[in-house]
C-alpha cells in the first residue's frame, strides 16, 4: 500500500469505510479502460488522450455552454 498514501496506516475496516463512502462517486464516474495487451505507457497515453478530448469538448472558455 505504499503507492496509496491515503490507505497507509489504515485498518481493513477503515479502508472499507472509505470505499463505501466513495461508492456513489465511483458509480457516477464509471469510465473503464480495456488494458488487454497494452503496456503501462500505452494505457497512460490512452487515458491522457481521452481526458484531453473530453476537456476540448467541454472547453469552459467557449460560449457553447
């Protein structure tokens, strides 16, 4: 759990409580990335490009919204 600072020094019960408190957020943001046969760099690139496209479509500076 060293790579997950928010989970450090937490009991299993505390981790479960955190998960359940966030569950509605997880359900509302249900994006999935198929990682079959992709290496970590390809996965990161895919996520980056997807977020970039989403931001360009949203573009808070535009008058579209």
